[in-house]
C-alpha cells in the first residue's frame, strides 16, 4: 500500500516543558504537583491541581481565555484555551 504524502507539514504538539512555559506566561501556577492534559485538536491545556477533584463552579477570564475550576473555595484546575497561539491562525477572518 502506497503511503500518502501530506501537502502541509505536520505540526508536533508542544512538549511538557513548552506547555508549562506557555502556561506560566498566561497564569500564575501554584507550587503543587500538576497534571497536564493537552488536547491538540483544540489547542487547550488543562492543568489539574488536585486529583479526583469535583469542581463545583468555574470562573472565566475571557480576555485571557482562561477558565478556573473550583471545588468549593479551592482552586482545583485551570483550563487555558489556545495555549500555543496556533488557533488564531487556523481560520483567519
């Protein structure tokens, strides 16, 4: 079976170190163990600050495209949209 050639270069997802550096430019990350979940199809990074958390509410900063998840009064997760800045070029107006 012949391999199909792509017309566009394949973009590699950012490394963990790159994601943490990008996140640090957008939000202040607490000094706790972090779990990262990067979704390359929507260029979104979720930073989990507490395992098995059940967020009760969220606060959004639309200017920064950041969503903060809370379990009662405790910050348990941070979702950063368009973390690498690639989406703003995906569908130019």
